[in-house]
C-alpha cells in the first residue's frame, strides 16, 4: 500500500447505497385515515447508516431578517423553536429486491 491509496476515500460495503444518500423534501403524506398533510415542511437526511428528519409546522412564524427576529415576542420565539424530528439507524438490504432490478432493495429503520 502506498500513500495515495491511503488517501483515497473508503467505499463502505454496508448501509444505504449511493443513490439514496442525500437530503430530500417531502411533498405530502397520506395517513391511514385518508387525511393528507401537504403543508408541513419535512426534510429527510439519509446517510449510509443513519436517517434523520426535521418537521416544521406550516403555521410556524417566519422571519426574513435578524432585525425582524429581534422584534418578536417571547411567545412567537417559543413557537418558532417548536420542531419535531428524529433520527434512526437505517439498514439497506439489496438481497430483498426481488425482480425489481439492481437498484432496488428494502430499507429498514430501527
């Protein structure tokens, strides 16, 4: 092994494949009751072995500048700090892709 080989980034052989890595925004979700939420901003971050999401309510106060932020009441600032989210280990199993092709598989979250 030489110095150049040591400098090359390692390509992990576990976890999520390259094509699912990134940050995504959700357009909507339909619940089992039939209700659809298309107003909550949801950002999803997928790494090799970890998934995270951040949910911001549609009625969350918005500010355009620091000056505007400084004029907000404590109640409004508290409302702006209210967020939901979570993170979980994720595991991708390409062996369960069936007949869907090489880029398919099953993603699981704990």
